[in-house]
C-alpha cells in the first residue's frame, strides 16, 4: 500500500511540475528574449526537477522551487551563449588568423589604421571635450576611470592602489562612465 501511495504522490508531483511549464516558459522568454533558448532552459529545468523530485520536501511553493531552478538554468544559458558566440567575418574570405595577425599579443594594433585629416581634427576636439569632462568628475572617480581605461589596470590593482573594495571600484567606474556620457552628450555630441 505504501509503495502505491508513493507512486501516486510521485505521479501527482510530475503532473504538477508539467502544469507549471507555461509559466516557466513565459518567465524564461522574458529573461532570455529568445524562444529557442527559453525552451531549452525550461526543458533543462523540468528534467532537473524530475531528477530531484525526491528532494522537494514541500517547504516552499512548487512554482518557487521550479523558478529557482530555472534562474540557474537561465544564467547557464547566458554564459553558454557568450562563450559560444560564433565569429562573424567581414567577408567570406577573412579568417580568424587574418584578424589575429592585425594585433600583437597584448591585443593592440600592430599598425593602427590611418585616420583621415578630418577624423584627426574631430578626435583632437573629442579628446579635449573628454579631458574637460574628466576634470568635472570627483577626483577619486576620475582616478579610477583613468587607471582602468587609460592605464589598463585590472580591478584588483585599482583597488589596491586606491584602497577600496572591488564593489566600490565598480561603482566608481559606473558613475564615471555615466557622468562622462552625460557630459559628452551635452558638450560634444549635441553639436
């Protein structure tokens, strides 16, 4: 009798899990904005839930439990998509090796593309506007931004140099970028 009761409960849980599929699909579609990726994430969620149905003790709502699993699957899908993004060549005859040959081992141009005279003048004017905007930033924010973008420091090095946490560093960089964007939109891009 007990074995029959367990099978009935397992069968009931499986049908309840399957009943949550439309909700999970809507949730995943909203997050991933790709119907195929959303379908895959939901499928992986359902498989994981069915494989772990014995661990579901009913302490939380079934939908909450499934959504938690789905969130992890969505993060995995985003990571996988960023790693698997295919190389799109400019033309059919270009290869990755051709592209890599343009840069040295540090990722900088071996021979930078030559700018047109008008471009050089605009770049000079842009750099002047950028410098003006940088002086308007708070000192520590400007320092973090210059260390990252101009000197190429990594976050741990910036944190060590400025005596701040990595979270604070990211906040400073975010604020610098937003303030510079706003300043350049008003002063440079509005022309």
